[in-house]
C-alpha cells in the first residue's frame, strides 16, 4: 500500500474501527506488519479506542450511583476530552515522523537526480573535449598531408654504397623543417628479385623496415624516411636480398650517423 493513500483515506483508523472491506483490510495487514510507521499508527488508534471505551464504561457504571456524573453530563464529556488531549501528542509525533520520512525520501530522489545530472554534465564536457581534440588531430593531419603533396626540392639524400674493407661512416644532416629524407642504397654486384631494408638505431630498435624493394634503372634502391622518425645519433641500415625461394640473404651493412 502507498502511504499517501493510507494517510488520505485514514486506512489505519478505519482498520482499527472495523470499517474496512475484508479485502482492503487484508492488504493493509500485509503492509503494516512490516511497516514501523503504520504499526505505530495502528497502536495509537487502538489506544484511543480503548481509552474512549473505558471512559464510556466508567461513565455508564458511575451514572446510577454517582451524583456528579448523573447531574453533570458535561463531566463525562470533559473526561473524554482530557483523554483525547492526552493522546494528541502521540498523533502529532506520528504525523511528524511520517512527514520526515516523506521529506527524506523526496530528498533522496532529488539528490539522486542532482548527482545524475552532474554526471551527465561531466560526460558531456568530456565528450566536447574529445571532439575538440579529435578535430585538432584531423586538422594537423590534413596540413601534413597537404604539405607532403607539395613538390619538394633539395631533398636530403644519403648515398650508401658497399666499400670493401669498410669505409668512413656516412652522415646525414636533418633538414631544418620537417620533411622526408632519402637513402640511396646500392647492393653492389649482387642482384635479387627483391630486397629488404631495415634501419635500426644504436640500441637495436627498428626505426624503419621495407620489403619487396626492386632496383631502379640505375641499379639502386631509393628508401625514404620522414625526418620526425629520426633523432641525432648512430644508425645502421641492413640490406637483405630476397631470393625467389629460401631465406633472406645479407647483402650489405651500412653504418651511418644522423646529425
């Protein structure tokens, strides 16, 4: 049962007075046995009922022999009024408890709604920040792609050719502006259907690797790397031949330095 219905229709008082239909009385019993508020309300109504009955019985017994009651019916009414006044605090206390319970329930609902609203607002703010960050990334990528489509002159190229007995370490200076750099790699006298080039730093970390490279008309490979992938330091480019069958074959090892 809903407490608003119980309060509005005086269910507890009608139950104690025996004025509820059987089905409604049974429903109320199922509810109030597990409801401290309704139990207190029923007990208060029963105390009032017993008090008024006792007062009526005493008035009936005393009326024949007690001149006070027989002469003054107002005395009996006054006594009943005093009993009712004595029970008034209990009624007020019950009403206050019910009001506080209702206010507490409403406060919980409002707090839950406020917390949910705050959570949704935080999620919306985070979504806006994510969208702004994503838009900035796309704009940056678009600028980079547009710059890459532009013709590039004076592209830094580092020639790497096999030299018997080693040779000096070749150096490449990174361009002032970010862009592409190229390695012109000549495999020497060997020739394979395809090649694999692997660029590693001095710690062995692979910076770049490309497979299925084919020699150009000048018998060399042109490998390009973006300057943002490189940092000053020592590197090594390993060139392996890829035969039609079998494992890759080492063709050349080219130490180099990025400045």
